[in-house]
C-alpha cells in the first residue's frame, strides 16, 4: 500500500501520508482514502471542543495567577493550544479540497 494514516501526537488525529501524487491513485484507492479520512475528519470537532475547554481552564487559572513566570508559561500553553486548534480547522477543510480536486480529474 502506498498510503496510510499516521497519528500526529500534537493534533491527536491520524494524518494522511501519501507516497505518490493524488492523481496517481486509482479511483478505488481514492474512494477508500476519502472514506477513511472522512471518519477521521468527523472526530476533529470533538478534539477542538476538548482543547477549547483546556484553554478556558488555563485562562481562568491565568486570571488568578500571581506568579509572573507561571503566567508566562500558561500564556505559552494557551498559544500552543490555539495553534493546534487552528491547524485542526485547516485539516477539517482538507476533505472539501481533496473532494473538489478529485471531482475535477
């Protein structure tokens, strides 16, 4: 098999790993890949909600934190989590791009 999905530890979801260009896969392979991706893609909103809850908890903690060094650490963690959410949103939109691309070939 010249494709698979590999868990991204930071994002918490498997991401596609292709060994050749999308157009080089057969229609059957593309269908299987898209079906598998759609299953993974469906989990992204739950991951985002979980991360948002963590951000809110850290923001609440930041609001009462008096230690400057720890406040900086919390800010950094919040920024990292927000970046992860942003990347998850980008991956969530990938299905639309791949499907549209496949439809044009």
